[in-house]
């Protein structure tokens, strides 16, 4: 079973690569589960109400649902996450996930997000650059100050959790202007073996011209870690 987690400003159907990944995983014999985080798609709320803690609860609830299904192998749960959808699994459910594929995942949360907040004058609602949009945003293109106020505690929790994470493939495009490549390298250094790092030459945050290669890497990893 593979759970697919979409990014901050998109949904379970508009996140780059998510439809193609889901289709290929199913064709290769995997069960696939995807959902909309709070503030995305058909779920309640909108972008300005998102909090990392809320999104972590969403994923935990999703894993709870899967583990309650009789046909799901509880020892073979994989998570595929892109952008912030790769960060959320690092916050929660680490004892219940057996393999990870994380694409363009912001690991250094303060360094990645806090400059947007401080440059906006630390206001209640912070506008996001339009370049961050990949899909139809629910509500205004902005985050509330509470999102930024959680960053430090969430980063500390992730750092603690990484000590228990293994079976992880970290993928990063070297032309990604939204998530610095240093995130991928630092994340890779901190997790346990087995692990793998793939820096894809020419790939941007959306993996516009390298989607097939990226999904192929993802499939190979899940076959090796969940089907072996």
C-alpha cells in the first residue's frame, strides 16, 4: 500500500506527478491511497487556515484508516510525498511507515519558509509568491502567521524523528528554485540505511521535463523495499 501526499498549494489530483505516479504504482500491483489535506480539494478549510500540525493529523488519520482495512498489509506501508507533502510524513506516523519516497522536500523549515514571513512584516496573513502555485488554490494565496510560528517546533520534531527513519529515497531537482538542494542532502545525511539520494539534472520543482524518470526511481524503490 502506498499513500500519496500532495504539496501545499495543490491537491490529490493537481499535484505535479501525482496522477502519473498513482497510475503506474497501480499497474505494478500496488494498492494506492490518496486524499486531500485540509485546505485543499474537496476537504474543508482553505490555504490560509493550513497548519503543519493539522496536516500531520490528516495523514495520521489516513494511516489509521488504512491499518483498519483487512486487506492491507500493515508491515508494507509506503509514503510518496512531493514538496510539503514529503515533509508531513517526517512529522508523524514514523513508526507505521515502512518505506518513503520524498521529492523536493523542505527539511529546513525555518530557512525555507520564515523569510517569506519576515519580509512581509510579520503580518497576520502572509502573501505567497505566485510561483509557488501548482494547482487551484482554495481561498487567498496566503498563509496565516500561526503556520510560521509552528516552524521551529515542527523542525525540532522532524530532527528527532529522523533517527528512526529508514528505507528512504530522497529525490531533488538541481534546478529547483523553491526548495534548496541543501534540504535533500541534509535529509539524506540524517536518516539511516537503507537510503538513497537522487539529484536529477535539469529538474525543477514540478519535474516538468523529468517526470518519467522521477516516477521510475520511485517505483524501483518501492519494489525493493515493499515487495522484497
